[in-house]
C-alpha cells in the first residue's frame, strides 16, 4: 500500500535563504511541492523519505536563485490490485458507496461490487445486503468496512482538491486518483458483520453465521514496499489534494 519511489528534480533556493541549512531548505521545498499531491501513474505522496544525491547549485544569468539538481525518495500511497484495506463509509448513493481512509477519500465501491442480493433503501439512502428475507444488513454511514482493491485509476488532466470539490458543480469533479473497491465476498463489507467470538460450545459466532437481525437506527454505526520506480519529470502529472 505504501511504497518508496525515486524522483529527480531541480529545486530553487532563493538568495534570502542562502544562509540557512541547505538540506533543510531543499527538504522543505520538496515537501511543499509534492506531499499531499497525486503524481499521475505513481500515486499519492504522503511523506518525504530521504535524499539520494544533491548536486552543486548553479545560478542562472538574470536569476539570483540557486538551482540544485537533486535525487530523493518519497513515500507514496498506491494500493495494489487484490489488496484488502479497511476504511470507513463516508456516503452512499444509487451508484454505490464512498469510503474514506482518513488521509485519502476517493475510494468508490460500485453497487455491482456489493454482496448479493442487495438493494438501495431510498428512504434512508443506504445500501442493504438482503442476507435473508427477514435479515437486512445495512451499510450504515460511519461503519468500518473491509474492501478488496479492484483498480487504481488516474485522471491525467489533474483535478480539484479531493477534500474540496467545487460547490457550484460537485458532480463535475474528477479526482486525480480513484481507488475502486469490491465488497462482494464473505469477510468483506461491514467489519462487525464478521466479528467472531467464542461460544460456550467452542464454536465461532457472527451476525452472518447466525442470521442475526441487525438493529438498524438509520445513522452511522459506529505491506511494506521498496523502490518501484524513478521519475525524471514528476511535475508532468501532479495534481493537488489539499
């Protein structure tokens, strides 16, 4: 889910900062430029890791700033297909369920990737797994869910900040990176459906195994990676998230 990715870039240091610590200046500029932003086909940059190389700075004619060619590594969020991740239901509509990871909110589980048979409750605006005729299990807002990653999609044109889509036309918002998920297999979906305990007879029990009727109130319930690549022209595909 989190990987180290190598980058090459040229970072400017302004004349008024020449007397400051060079490494800290370069690090600060890189963090400002990259962290909390999506690099197309790479992922969401979440943190600075380390420098691999810092070359001598050059000053161009007519420009008082010093330009440093640097190689560095950043921590990137890009889940792989088939990875199982835990998040929280943020919203529901007729197309499916939106899940937030806290630091990343553009996770979508389309209705066709939910447990079947399913239905959409227009009154409560929630998806329901019709486990039996009598037992309806709701995907309540705020519930912790487990989903399997089916795809990671990038919008090469960039996009508006993920947490602040246009209030004038929110439907036109295209996130720079979208994770598509599935909750269509046993063990996936609302986490508490599958929470098991040990009965007096030594058998596991869960809401699903026992066909337990969910008490629904209509409200919110309450791998390490290595360097996978190196990018020479990272700014060609950066889109802001904040």
